[in-house]
C-alpha cells in the first residue's frame, strides 16, 4: 500500500493448463473484478484528497492525540457495508485507509467485520492487508490493554453501547477512540428515559467523553453526516460518580423496539469482562 500513489494489491500469477480450464477462467474473472474494485477504491481516495475533506478532517482525527491519550496501535472497524456497490461505503473505507496511514497503524493491525461482506469484498480487504474478524462480536470487542481505534460510521446505537459495556472501566475506556455516530446527537434525539433504559452505557459515559465532529462537506453529506471522533480522557472518567461503575450487566435490549444490529445467539447475561479484570 503506497501512501502517495494509492493502494495496490500484490499481483498473483495465473495458473494455466488444460485441466481445470473453467476454474482458471473463473479465477481470472475474479481477479479482474478485484482489480476494478481496487481501482474504484483508489478513485474514492483521490476524491477525498482532492475535495479537501480529508485535509479538513485532519484536525478532528488528531484531536485525541493532542491530549494525553495514547496513540492507537490497532483498529477495529464495524458496519462498513457493501463497498463494492455503494459509493458511500467505498469512501468510508478509503477514509479508514487514509486514517491508518495518518496514525501509522499497519493494515495487518486493523480488523473488520460486517455480515454483509461478499466473498469478493473479503478478498479485496485481504489484498489490502486488512484482517477479517471471524465472528459476529455484536461490538463486544475488548481493547485488551492496547490503545485501539474503533471505526464505526453509521452503526446502530446498540453496537456502541455493547462496545462501551465490554470495556466498562476507566482504564479500558481511556485507551479507546471511537469514530462514529455523534454521542451528543444520540442524546439529543432520544428521550432520556429511552437512552437510560436501552443504551445505559452511552448515557453514563457522556460526561466522561470528549467529542469533535467531522466537518460538513457538500459532497459527503450522506457519507459522514453526524460523524464525530470520541475519546475518554482519564481525568474526566475519574470525575464521574463512583456509582457509574457499579452496574456492569450485559445489555439485553428486551424492551427495545428498533434494535439496529444483527444479533447472534442469545446468551446468558454476564458481567462486563473489563470490570472483572479491573
């Protein structure tokens, strides 16, 4: 992956011979489709750079680094969507790749999950050096002691809530940066009783959150609207009431009418692993 010239996958030698001719032909077609997808991704990257959106966003992206926060050494991306056919998702992926370059996070330290990914898209991500998470974590990914960037543009509220629950301790939260739907916007749009009932971890962390919005741009109004960079400074977390950390039950969303995530099998409730570890 070249920072100056865009992203290119390593070439692959084609097999030839009479046996398995149809398989070879199919492989050639897949390689051609993959090349088209990577070309479109490079075009999306060029759009972000030429439009000025990436340059304008750099201040928000660097905001957590200007504090005492530890720079991210790894990245997790949820909910990217079908970037082969959706220009908005393609620009979001291009933004992510620029972000990894900016922060110095190797592609191999970035893991993605979206149940909608096609085999072609999964292959393209692999060619870019990115990793796929094997299972649907429902957002419950622990930082495991490493400063981690979570890239979750336009994800469901439950996904953010689950992520916070999984890392519900001051030590873990202070190692997180989340790029995704504005927490302030979530607070403004939801009735307080709904926010506290269904998304209690978002509600409880609001006073411990720093948030900077990505700039508005006429070309990307639907692509990055309502998107902010969030981080959780240790000092702000220490100022929260001690009672905030007492309730650490796993969210169940039993009373939620519009759950916006794809669930896996229901499991028995358990305490937050981060709280147990702390």
